[in-house]
C-alpha cells in the first residue's frame, strides 16, 4: 500500500501573480467575469463563486462535500466527529474507490456513525447537462458547476487504457491564441469536489449496464493490479489527464488534494505515471508540483522561439522558453516518467515549417522528451487554419531524425466534437477529442535521453 503523500500546506500566490497582465481579457484575476459567459446566466445571478475548501478544517458551517477531501481531509473530518483514523480510511474507500453515495450501503461503518454522516456530510458531484457518445465510443459530458458555468470531461477508450480528460477551471485566463476556451474568458476556479466529481460521476456512468465498450483484455495492461478494483472488476478509468478546460496549475490549491486522492490507495489508487497534468508553463508552480506531488507532466509548447510563443501563448512573456525548459529539467529529477511530453498544435503558415521543426529540435536538445503534434481544430473567428497532413508529416520527420519520439494526435469522436460549440454556448474543451495517438515510429534510443537538431534556427 502506498504511503500517504506529504501533506505540506500549499498556499501559492493568486493566479494573477503568475500571469502577464496583457495575457487575458480579465488580466488573470480569479473570479473575473468572462467576456463571453459559457452558459447563459439568468438576471441577478453571479458568474463567480469562491473556491471550495480543500480540507474539513476550513469548511464552512453545514454539511461537508466528501468528494472534495483527500486522505488528510477525511482524517480531519472524521477526527472532528470523534472517530478513529481507520474510520476515515473506510469512509474514503466508500466514497472515492467504490463510488457509493448511500450511507446505509456503507456496511462496515457503525450505524451511529452513518446516522451522524447524514447531517454532517454529503456526496455531491456536478450534474450532467449533456452526455454524448460517438460511434468510436468516445464519450463527452457537459457538467453544470453552478452560477451559469459548465465544464467538459471526455472519456477515450482504447485497447490498453481508458483515459478521462478533466477540466480544472470554468474558462481559462491564459488566453492562448489558438484555444477556443481561452477566447471565452475566465470565470472561476473549480473546487476539489468539482474536479474529483467529474471523475467520480464518470466512473458511475461508465459502470452502468449498456455503457460503452470496456477497454482492456487478457493480454494487455488489464493484468496490472491497479487496473482492478477491490471487488475484482476492471476499472472503467485507468488514466487521468488534466487537459480539459483551464490551466490546472493556476488552480493549485484545488488541484493538489485532487491529485493526492487519485494516487491514494484508499482513493482511486492510480500510479503517478497514469495521472498527467498539462500546463502552459507556469514555472514557479511546475517547481511546486515537483515538490508536492510529481505526476506525469505535459507542457503546451506550440512554438520554437520566444518571439512566436509570445504571440501564441501570452504566458511566455512572463516565463520565457529558457526558464520553462530549465523547469522541465528540474522536474525530470523527480518525475515518474523519464521524459516530458511537449504538446505542439500545428498551425498553417504560423509554426509548421521545416525550419521551425529544426529550431524546435535544437531548442529541446537537453530535455528528454516526446512530442505530440496536434492538428488545429478551427473555431469561429480564430483566423487560424490547420496544417496539411503532408506538412505535419514533414515536421514530424525532422523531429524523428533528431531522435525525438513523435506522435500525431488523430481525432476521436468527430460527431460529438462538431457539437461542442453548441454545448453551453461555445464551451469547448481545450484538447478537443484528439486523444488517439498514431506514432510515426520509435527512433533509436538517444544517448542519455538527449536529442539534437542540426538546422539553422528560424526567425519568427
């Protein structure tokens, strides 16, 4: 059984401290009003909400939503009710591991404890506004998180895994030029309960009779212990990626307990390799994550030089590439994988030339990495176009010749992706439905995990 993760109190600066003031229509302020609200708000309703507490110690009066607690939160909550630690572990397993919301079904808890839970606690996940399944079994949910806000989660079943992509914020303040979510503005951070609630509810829905086909089989990863729950059944979800709406690291205080619950054997029991946090490059919080909970890391790179990245990812003005790549190297010292995943959206005539690819290979030469090349999905008024398949292939070949493992994400669930713009008034998942990766081929092993480029740098 895994030892409990360190429970060091984390109180990073507010999100605005990590953003360039010109990077977002809202200036990066938490709780700002989005330029285009994700969901129509009735007159008199607000568009902001305070972040929920991450432990029972800071909970307001009234029932505590147990979906928002990690192990320490359960220990604090149960301790406050006069219960011993083993009761906290039992309760955590019922909630996070088994997905049970009925107190009477928690049969190994004392009846008196269950009766008190009815008044002191609740288990409340976001409600489902939309539930779409594509012919390829990709499934997308639109979740209502209150006050006129909605977020998305996407389940991608594959032969060897079942991946759930979850959101961390309602909207996004980073305002990348190619991202529909960013163009809609930032509303608020999600609470830990709203983050874990996406996973908790997806687990329940995927376990229902007639749910879409199960990933796994006798000859693949389903043989691993972590793929089987305590009842001996195959887990619907084997991997979690924080690649939905929002910048996860700018919601660090809610993200961290969510990660701890995902990794805890009394919770979801996932390994660090199976949980990925994607970031646009908030350098101080990459370092903080390496200290607190180093899961797999993906970085939205999207450019081969600072001049171009300043335009595509405004956060680069505060944390330029030199600082970002140095943070990646530091992270690798404690990361569960021996490489960083770099995401690179392919934009026609913007960042997709062979010269850009050569410059990119030289840029990351000292960072063990792999690249996911992402064909751009156009959205209204973006002014951007997708690179051709031929251009993407040529770009990838340059990286491969430099010794870098390179994949191209192919679209999944096109039918429900096409409907994304109509869900909750243009709420669009940052990563869309591009989770099927087609690897060109695996190049020969690089000495020391390093890559090298031999072309002249392009100038934006």
